[in-house]
């Protein structure tokens, strides 16, 4: 069972890293992209985790 799962994940990782070819002409440079929802959720989670860690540190004193 474990060997089957290992083989599955090895082959799926190879297939999932496959990307389509490059963009067409006229795509010069990276356009500026504002912060999206995912980045804001990551930042909020990091801040919440830091707050919890500091709260536990203060309570342990």
C-alpha cells in the first residue's frame, strides 16, 4: 500500500509540474499586479499566528 502511494505521488508530481508553452508575442515584461486575496489571507494568518505566539509567551511568565 505504501509503495503504491509513493509511486503515485512521484508520478503525479512529475505530471503536475508540466506547464503549457510560453505566451504569445506582445507579452513583454511582468505587469504590476496588486495584492490579491491569497496574499492578504497569508498575511492575516501570519499576523494572527504571531499574536497567538506572543500571547502564549506572556502567559508562560
